[in-house]
């Protein structure tokens, strides 16, 4: 197997910084690639919020000087190497841009930082210049989401005559079409690319503005999303493509879907260090014990015959909270209990607070994010609810399968790719799947789950079938290597106004 040199660029990486699933992917995929024998460097910003304990073993790297919009700035590169495999994390240290309380959003205002364009133009420039300074020429530059979306454009349009990057190719992964990096037209001048590239059907212009993700779709050798279903959905309509569905269709032959993997060293009930009782497919006794302790801790009565349904989510419309709100009273009138963990829109905080008062023995909303509690809910709940409007991949449904916590999901994106609908007559399926995004279809799926829960033999069979599923990163990483090899035989896209 030919060893590849992969530069993996991401704005967030577990355990250093996280707002969503992108961080989980960025924390495990590059490491698995390195364990497979490839040479991998991850590059990310050095945010103020990174725990100093995680940076105890770093060493100073080179200083990188670059120009953004005519302004010259210098970043320091901080290096963290793994001595056992060919894997290294490079942190871009520049306090004016990254020494802030939030990653992309000002927590005081709840709004995006007004200079996010400058911040990530700078980050992308530094990422490429750092490779030259370190004399490390990547075979693949793997960019992720809009924050690194300028890397393919900088390579294809900005450095097309630079011999150092002559053999470098690009892969762009879309983790969520809903966030595209759209900025005023004036931001284009900061890119220091030919002005002629900013035209209506070109790679940057989007309704009179600059779109970083559009440039990545246009300039990358190969594009992928984080599930096969989502790759189809984002080309189908504005609902999923968010205005770029036509651009995506134009790159259909270069667009792939790869379902994210799961790190079973962290998310497995037989290894989980954050749950009170471990358990496995061959010995499920710890599952019940986790439920008993969980409901006791939260002040709910333990009810043997009622399923405990968990939710761990952002409390926003996209995650299905609007249809849950419409069906809330009907759902909570069923013979079940619910635990909801997460934060989000105030209207949903208020909703769950009022519902708790109305259904004190059935509902516990925990309006925080608590990683320990997230693990405990996965281990202690009987079922897990994910009724998303759209879901590029989703991870919790895969965690839930491994924990024997039967998913209830809408057939969209990665949820459709990873959960098979239960058919008791055929003794098959791993969860309860509904199709229409409406309260009635959601309620019917939950009713099906509650009814089957009363049939212990059938429920246990569904649990065990889910626990047998394998969504480990080894399979997904091999698919990414195949994608890299596809990219390496492509000619770079060229745009001539």
C-alpha cells in the first residue's frame, strides 16, 4: 500500500475544541489513517478555550507571515506529535483571531464574529505556508466545512504555478450544508485572487456575496458528505442544498457519501468509563441497573413496563424540536418517560420547563450539555429519539445501537443509512423509522416503540441486532483512502471568466 501524506485541516478537533460532529470526525479519522500507515498532519486554530493540560507536550514550530487584504500578520505554529505513529497536530497560534471565548460566535451577543472571514482566510493561508516552511508536501489537502473551504481555491487559483504544491490534490468534506461561510462582496478582495473570478456563475459569487463553501465545491478535486443519503439529498432541492444544489449537481460525478464512524474505545458499553455499570451483548444486566440509577438520580419513579426515551441534542428546529413541540402532549400521554439533554433556542427551554411541571413523573429536561450525562443516558435509556428535519450523518443513533438503546429516527441523511426499520413479523430491523416530517408520523413511530417495548422478547431481539452493527472508523477510513486516490488522478478544476 502506497503511503499517503495527508494534511487534514479542520476548525475544530476533539478533544481540543468542539461545537458539533465535525470535531468528532477530526479527532478520530486522521489518527486512524495514521495507524493505517499514512503520514498525517492535522492543522487547527489554537483557541483560548483549549485546556492547558492538553498542550503540556507541545513544542514551538516556525513563525508564518502572511498577508490578508493587504495586512501582514504573523502566526506561530505549535506542534504536538504522537511518538508512536506518523501523526502530528499543528496549532495556528494568533491571539487577535483565536484568543476569544467562542469559536465562531460571540457568546455575549449570540452572533457570529464580524471578522470570521478574516479569521479563516488567515487560517487557510497559514496552513499552506506552514507546509512550505516545514518542507512537507502533502499528497492530499483534506478540507472540512466552510472554515477551511478556501484551501482548494488557494491551491488551484492562488498557487497554481507554485511547484511545491504541483502534486497536491484536494478533498472537501461537507459536514453540514446549513453553514456555508457567506460574507459581503468586499471580502473577495481579501482573498487576493484575480477579480475576474468573482462573477455570477463562478466559484465564489453567491447572490452578490462571497460563499466560501461554494468555492470549495467548485475547486476541490473530489467532494464528499458524511452519509450516502445526504449526498443525494443535498443535490435534490433547496431544502437540503441550501441554495447550492445546482452547483452540487454540476459536480455529481465527483461527489460521494461516506458515513462517519464511531470510536468504540469511547462509545461502547463494555468499555465506557463514564457509566456506573458496564454491560455487553452477552450480558445485558448492567443496562437495567444503569436505568434504575439514572431515573433515581433525576427524581423520576422507576417504571419497569414503561420505556425511558432519551434525547441528546441541540434544541433547534433542525433537530425536530418543532414537530416534538406540536406533538408533546400526545407523546407524554403515552406510557413512557423521557430525558432530554441539551441547550438551544429559548422557546424550547421554556417549552420543556413547562412540560416538566405538567408531567413531573414522566419528563426531565436537563438544559445543559454534560458529556458524562450523555454517556449515562445512552446506557440507561431504552430508546433514543432523533426526529431531525435533516441530518448529514448523526452519531448518537450509532452510539445508541451499540448501547442497545433502540433509535427512533426520521428517514433522512445518515439516520436513514444506519437504522433499519423494525418489522416484528420478519424479526428484523434495528429501530423505528418514520418518513414524513410531521407530528403525526413522529407520534406513530413512538407509539410503535412503546407497543413493542411491552413484548420483551421482541424488544430484546431488536436491541441485540442493533448492538451487532459495526460502524467503526476502520471501514470509513478505508473509504476515505479510496477517495484520496480518486482525487489524485483528477485534473484541478480551472475557471476562466
